[in-house]
C-alpha cells in the first residue's frame, strides 16, 4: 500500500483481559507504538468482577487492576471510541464518529455478546444480559423497581445473576433448560449438590424448564414470563444468560474469514495479513485435542494475549495452553477443575472415583485412564486445589496411586482446614481393586 | 420485616447500654455494681442479638454484601459520627482525663469512678482512666470477636486466630497485669503485659521503667529478662517460622482491636502506590525515632544509676555499636537483592551516623547521648507517637482511614517484624498458579493497603513486610487463589514470566 514498513504501530481493538494482556507483554518486550481501543470503558477492568460491584463488595474502581496513570507511564495509548468498520485493504479502522485510525498490525480482541434466541418479548425493557459494563448500569437502574426477577440459563453467568439479585433481596426464579444445574459440564452428583445449594439460598430453581415468551406491561417493561412447563411467573426484570457468542457483526464484509468467531490458526493469525485475533472473539480453525474451537474463558484469553505478544515482538509462537483448568464460585461453594473430567464418561476411556463429605458442601472427583491408571483430571467443590501440582501431574503421565498419595498436600484451603486424605485414599483403594487385573 | 424489627431493637438495646454507661459522666450512681453490670449486659445482649440477625440464618460464606452501600463503612454520615466520637474519647483519655472524672489529687468521679467496683475487685485500687479504657478495650475485642467468628464461620484459620487474639487481650493484657498488681501492692509500677514488647511498649527501656523493674523484686526482674529475651530471641525465632502474623494478628492488642471491632472498616485503607511510598518512609522513621530514644534513655539510666546498672557506659556503647554494625552487615549481605536501592542508602547512611555519633559522644564521657536530652525526646515520642498516633489516629480514625492506620504507618514493632518478614522468614502468601481473575476483592479487603491482586494476577507470591497475615485476602478470593503458609526460603517469591497455564516455551 506504499506504507512505510518501518512503522510497526500495533492497534488492539478491545481492552478486556486478552487485549490488555497482549498490550502489557508487548510493552514488556518492545518500545513499539501501542494503541488500545475500547468503547466500553476508558480503562481495563475485570469483567468477572462486575457481580461484586452490584452486590456491594466492591466499587467499580476496585475492578480496575492498574492505576489510571499506568497507561501513560507505559506509553500505551487509550482510545475510547466505537469502531464501525474495518478496511483491511487500507489498514484502517473507521470509527462511529467519522474519524479513522491506521494500523500496521491489528489485534482483534473484541470479546463476546450475550445470546438472544428470538423469544417473543426479548427486546422489552428490563430484559437484558450481563456482559458489558452498560449491562451492569442498566441492571442497577432497574433494581429499585424490581421485586421479582427471572434468570434464564443455567450456566456460570446465570448462577451469578441469581446470586446478585438475591443479594439485593429480590425474589429470584432461575430457569434451567437441563435436568440439573450445568450438567453438561458437571457430573451428576456435583450438579445435584449445587441444585441443593441454590435452593437453600431461597432461589426458585426450575429445572428442565425453558423460557417460552416474555410479556410486557403498558410501559413496555417486562411484567411476566411464560415457561415451557406452562407456568406464568410475574417479574419486573429478566436476565438472559444462555451463553455468549463472538462479537463480530461489525467485521462482516471486511474480508476476514468469519465462522462462529474470527477464524485463526494456531499462531492466532487470521486469513488477512497483519491481523490477529485473541480471546472470546477468536475461533480456532484446528482446535487443540479435547478443546473447543471458541473458548470464552478468562484464562484462555489471557494466555492468547501472552502468546501473541511473543509473535509480534520476537519469536513466532503458537498458542499452547497447558492442561485445561477453570474455576468458579457457586454462591458459597468454590469450584475448581484441572484436566478432563466428563459428566458422562466413556467407560473404556475414562474411569472416575468420587468422594463427597457426608454433610458439608465438599466433594472431589478424580478421573483416570482405566487401561493404565494414569491420572486424567479432577473436579472439586468446596475444596481449593494447587494448580502447580495438577499441572505437573497432567503434563507428565502420573499414576493415580501417586496422585492420591499426595493429594492432601495439593489442597489449597486456609491453614488448619481438613484435607480428608484418609477418606479419599480409602475410596481409591476400593476403586483400584476393581482395576487390579488390568495392571 | 420481623428481622428488621429485631435488628433495630437490638441496636436500641445496645445503645441503651452505652447511654447508661456514658450517663455516669453526669450522674453519680449509688449502686455502681448494679448499674455497671446492667450497662455491660445490655451492650452484650444488644450486640449478640444484632450479630445473630445478620449472620445467624446465613450459610457459611463471604458476607460482604452491601459493604459499599452502607454509610457506616464508606465514610458516610454514620461513619463520620462514629469517627468523631471515638476521636473525642481518645483525646479526653490522653489529654483531658479530668473530663471523664479522673482526679490525680483525690477520689475520681464520673465515668472513671463508675469502674471502681471492678477495679477494686481485680487490682485492689480505685479505677484510673487507664483501667476504664482497658476494660472497654477488652470488652470490645471480645464482643466484636464473637461477631468476627460468626462472620467467617467455616474458616478455621479465622476461628483460631480470633480466639488467640481474644485470649491474649483478656488474659495477658487485662487480667494478669491487674491481678499481679493486686498481689504485689508495694512494688513500683512497671508494665505487666508480657506480650507488650519493646518497641510497641516504647517506655520499656526508659529510665523510670528500668528503675522500677530493677527495684521491683523477683517479679520486676522476671519482666525485664522476659522482655529482653522476647526482643532478641523469641520474636526473631517466631517471625522466622511464622512471619510477623504470630504477633500482629494473633497476639497483639492493637491488632486485636483492628481485627475485631475494626473489621467493618478494613476496606477503607488506601491501595495507591503513592501511599505505599509514604508508608515506607513513615514506619521506618518511627522505628529510627524509637531506637534513638531508647538508646538515649538507657544511656541516661546507666549514667544516673550506676549502682543499679548491670553494665557500664562503655560496655553499653560498645555493645550498641557492635550490634548496629552487625545488623547492617547481616541485612546487607544476606539479602543484597532483596533490598531496594533507596533502602540500602538509607541503611548505610543512617547506620554510619548513629555509630559515629555514638562513638564520639559515648567515649567523651558526656551525659547526653546522640546530642539529645533523653527526657524531652521521650516526652515527645510519648505525645506524638504513643498517644496521638496509636490512639487518636490509630483507633479514632478507623471509620476514615481503615483499621490498621497505626500498624501500617506508625508501629515500630511492625517495622522491625516486617523487615525480618521481608528478608528472613518462611512466611508468604502463595498464589495459586494461573487462577486469578483480577477481580480485586483481595486488594479491596486488605487492611494494610497491599495491592494483593498486583502479585496474584502475575502468579507471583506475596512477600511484603507490611502483611500482618490476617488471611482475609484468601478468605474473600472467589477463585481460591491465595493461601498463607510457611515453607522453605527457596523460591519464596516465585517470580515467573507468566502465570501457570501456559505450555509456551519462552526464554525469560
């Protein structure tokens, strides 16, 4: 395009964890000009912490991990504008206000948007998702005039919304399509434990129930919802939490290869030169074995940002997240997982041993290969586990015997907490005997 | 609705007890035993019912809902009223005890005299303003200790830590000293709180206090030896194994009040980098101040009481010089990389000045050392740090600046323990690999103003001299990222280019 190639200005679209991690590591490794664009907020904040602002645990400022002066000190330029269009030919971004910005290399980190499934009444007032900072402001604005709320979708955002509304004294109906909470990911016992916990907080949990339609009042605000089971639930607010999808509508027609998300190879490169994508908006052309093509998770976004910064400053580096891990909190119960634990395992490939505390909200499930008794993964509720240990046990094949023997040490709960080593050990000894022949 | 009614009436009952107590400022009750008891029973009852209504029906978990919506905990109107009330109380205790009824010449009246029955039964003499203060202080730690345990129910670290802090306040700070005073009425006064070590107890080595201990028979001698042993042996060993938390959040009375009654205000501490800088300057300045004052005090004691002294002036000066040089060398060579540049310069210049002036003056036989009149210095330290800082600012300003203002900016004990914790201790807060989501709960609820998240999101362990080991960052973390623990000195900080989760091969 006749452009000076000595200028390597990097423009990052999106100031979430993926974009900001990329920016920080780019700055660590180089003095390249870096610009970060976001319409949503002037400074990086932790999206996952929005719930704590609503519940009064934090102020919004607390969700910003860096002081506002950090960006100028590190010579990272911040632009708060909305991008309407990408002109890949001319390497230009067009803003809503008519201005534009040229780039030498562009990093797309534009995140997700909440799904709407075309329900009747989904665009009524006080019907919303929770993703964007504006969603939080909107929820706050509706709160005082809300007595009952309905949350649709039994995933991580759904349960967060239920907890949030409950913390402000609202009556909450929680509609979950599946027969048990998040049982597409959680095994049956864990899922049931969470069902009970949700109910013990006084939430109306409606399992195997979908949203059918939403009806409004004279002012166009939601007044009630109909469920697939024929029930009518009066409510003044509806939260839609049936998943998120990549936020890529504005990129249509730009020449980028778009599927569910922005298609990228293992080096996080799109089909167009000098354009990369990281985080929620990216779709892996060849997903890693056992992993999803789109992983809208904090940690994977962060790792993609770290990886891309390598490629852009020194060594071309492929995206290689280590063994899968994730965590969440279901009301008062910590959830952590490392490696693979299937909700319905194929008995030839995966066997499991499960332990649950007789009355506390604690459980552990270890999965292993029934052929060679190698450890495959773990799910814990109410127990914190050391990432470092499980990363090690998953990177190199480790026998279950070895893992179970030192499991107590891998607990990460506060000092003086019990480790249940003996109970879990005896569960494993019992289980192991049925696999003795294979060994 | 029932709950709201119960909550409000419990507050009413508690306030009634408090009003009854304060009414003793103006009304001389004939039956002090009865009315003092009624007042404490009402305050206890009101408190317990209130805690029951807010925590009793809840499942164990984090109970920070609405913290940033409440005027009391966010410097709103009730916060200001409480802060001003507490500050006024402290000003009265330190500088105008006569307002509270204290009378140096004869019998006390008013609020102070209201505590006479309790004081007489415990230590055999009528109450002073300090006895009244000690009683209220201990009562607050016990009552709000119950609240704290209730709030963090299910977290055994918090349970044991709070029981410990309550125990040390009730027994070591309150009951034992009073009872010892009753059993030894003829001995001159010296501090009988075994856990209140120098330099937190800044007058421990002052001339009058040394004299009183040395003329105080076996008991006085025991307290002197125990105090010295704690300073030079007990405290370094305990800090090596457990970090400064063994003292600051398990034993100390200031810490005890901050952790219990001060808990609702912990989020008000500033996390700004600029405040961290201020903190480092202030706390170390106080440490130098108290050290210099103490050297001068011991010097004047030895000069004026050669017959009581166990060592001569020359021995003392030589000892101090050798100690300072040895300490500097150890600090310097032990942790060349652990110290910031500014810390090194400060250390060298300050140490040299001290040693030089000690030598010049000590061996020239003057009565004042370090060019100081030790009396006026002690007086200023007592006024500025002992009263104004630790009392008025330290507790009176809970609702404005958070619960650990004194511990963070002013406590010389915290400075010494912190220095050791940073450089030579097995304690750290371990970060759990790559699990941090940067939410900010840990930083927000750190009473010491440490930006815990800044470390956690980089996968780096937290080794900070100011950390008192309260464990709340770990408790409020929604992803199980933080754990307080003691382990080997190797890889204590665990600084890696990336948090765990990557299989990326990168040259750091």
